[in-house]
């Protein structure tokens, strides 16, 4: 778990999303058990629940690939190790905006700088 704490805030957001999916899937399957008297409803709820849990597994695998591509950096503000995705990301410990792009240094933090089109329009 300690190693996962160094993931960037973006990865944290996706991770939270995956966790919500797992819980929603379990809740829906629980609803399926409650509705076991109505066979078709139980079946639909179970299939939905399984689908959500499968989807969350896919998201977790995706996080794994993303974190391999993430760049480990030491935050200049709090001096804790963090990982960043894309050119602009926030430190997950102190929310300090970080950038890998020297051209963007000193500019106001904007997640849109990860978008190539936006960058070119704002040169
Ligand atoms: Zn920091």
C-alpha cells in the first residue's frame, strides 16, 4: 500500500472510480439477491453487477499500465515522491502543480495543457 501512495492525483482519481464501480457492482448484486422472487429482475441485476466488477478490473489493469508510464518526481514543495501523468499534474500530497514542460513553467496551472490542441492554440 505504501508504494501505491506515491501515485499521482490523476491515478488516485481513476482508482477511486474503480473502487466505486466495485461497490456499486456488489450493491447491485445484493439487490439481485433481494429480488430473487422476480427471476428476470434478479438475472438482470446479477449480470449488471458482474459487468461492473469486470469493468473495474479492466480499470485497475489500465491504472497499472498508466502508472508504468507515469514519471516519478520529487515534489519541490513538500519534497515527497510523487508520480505524474502527462505534462501537467498535481502533487498528490500537497496539490502543488507540477510540470515536465519547461515552456509551461510559471504559468497558471491548467489541466488543459495535457491537451495538445489546447497547447498549440495558446502558444
Ligand atoms: Zn507535494
